[in-house]
C-alpha cells in the first residue's frame, strides 16, 4: 500500500521550464522583457482569432485592468456569480462599483443566465461569467442578454485553458475581454501570473498602460528603442501588474503542453465518471457535445441519500491520504460579502445546496493510474 499523501493539486514542471528559467536568470533581464513578449505572442497565436494578449502578474490583476479599461466606476453594477473565488468580485470593489450576485445553473455550475437577465437595473454596466471548473458557461445565451441591454462582458477564464464553447476556444468568443490564470494549481502555471485577452485595441492599449504605472512605454521598449531610454510619460495613475521574464520563461513551455495536459485531465475525469456511475455521487457536468472541457476541477456532489456529511467525507479522504478541496465556499457566505450586500443562503438555493454537498477530487497530469485508483478506492470507503 502506498502511504504517501496524494496532494489535491501539483504543478507539472518539466526540464524545459527549468532550463528556460535558468537561462533567463543568466541573461541579466529578469523583469518584463523578451520572454514576456514571446509568451504574449505565443499565447495570442494559440488562442487565435486575432486577439491581443497582455501578460500580467495574476488573473486578479488582469480582471482589475479589464474592468478599469471598460470604464467601470462608482455607482455602476456588475453582475457575477456567487459560486466563485473572491477575486472575481473583489476587482469590482477595487473600482468602487458594486457586484450583484446571482445563483448558478445547477446543470452547469455556471452563472444562471435567466437570473442575470432578472438582475439587470439601469445601473448595470457589465457581466462577469466564470467557466466553472473549466466547463464553459452558456455564453450564447449570456451574450444575447448582454447585447439586448448594451452590457459589456468580461469572462473569468481562470479555469478555462483550453475550453471551447460552441466549437470556439474561450478567448475568441464575442465578449469584450477574457482573463486566464497561471496560478500554481491552474491548468498551466507560471507560479503567479495571468493573461488578459481582447480583440478591442483600445482595451488592449489601456490595459498595457495601466499594467505598468500608467507609463506610455514599457521598460523593455525604453531600454531597447532609439529614443532616449530615460524618457517616459505618465498618463494615468496605473498599477504594478507586469509579468516578469522569470515567470514568462515557465509560461512559454507550459503553454506548449496545454493541450496534452487537457488530454491527461480528461482521461482522469473519464476514469472517475466510470467508477462513480453506480455510486450515490453526482459527477460534474460535461461540456456540450463536441466541446472541450479543460477539467481544471473535478467536483463531485454527494447525493441526498448519502448519510455521511460532506465534512466527514473529506476527513475520511484525508485520513486515507487523499487531499481534497471545496469549490467554492460561495461568496454569499463570506462575512465581507454577506454583510456588505445583505446576502442570505435563501437568495442562492442552488449554489448553497451544491456547496453543502460538494468536494473536489485531485485531477492533474502528474497523477498516475495507481493514484487515480487510490482516489476511487478512498471515495468508496468514505461513502461508508
Ligand atoms: C484562481 C482564480 C482567480 C484568480 O487567479 P489569480 O491568478 O490567482 O489571481 C480568479 N477567478 C477564479 C475563478 C479563480 O479560480
């Protein structure tokens, strides 16, 4: 029996990433420079559809820059889902605007588009859907609602590389902005990092300027172009959100493996699906037929018939050496959001029910067949 603890998530870092980081360190250029530029170009090419890609030091930074570029400010409302990580909503507060939280569709675990429609007021300016776990939200319906009301759409695609929706890669849909995350446990990683993607040149230019102090040329341009290297102009009170070349060096090689990683995750998801088919477990929703699910997460729901509670179930998994997590403690339960916006569980019955019955199992490329079998065996024991 393997007694080693199986962590909930582990990055898959190869020798290529390590060599590129080392050569970056030796190059003398460690902050934003040639590697970040190359990573942006490679990313834009992989996404396709003529997008511009702007590398930042987190998806949270990218989401903040995106909403800022859309001109969101005090008095504005932005609709998003309660069933997400706090970063999705906190960036709305950074700009002094107010999030309006809606429930999820229990079938997709993504934002309920009918609830979005019902939540629109004269103050509503934008919608932020989340592709939960890497399964695309219903973007056709959501974009139709946005268009009908003249609202902007920014996709939180922190889980969604690579994910498709209607056969199109997330990042190329008809929204204004899409933001990806390269946090340590995401589908590809740069340790910390993110990418803002848009086809709108005004948004791209604004995000580029605001990502580095509101300077109208970045440091790399300053030190490599012909005009005097010391000269720059500040055109806005910007942020410090640029991606370092050390991080981008990892990203260049992680990106090449994004499709392979997705295939490995999809394989694990299929093994779980088959193993749990006869158990009182609700498996996570699949992508629509013909679409790609990134399988960032594999959240299971315990059926109402399961006697053992979710917390006890997770304790049992840990006791058997398997790390699990919960995605998410919905925002309506956290003190800041609950108290500021007077939120109650009754306002979000689907998210609340899912939260109380759900846990996420390990799913990452480094897992072996034996690891997957161990998780499956532990689930059967934990069910009691
Ligand atoms: C991870 C995550 C983020 C934030 O990503 P960072 O790169 O850590 O800033 C935002 N939204 C969702 C849904 C996430 O899971």
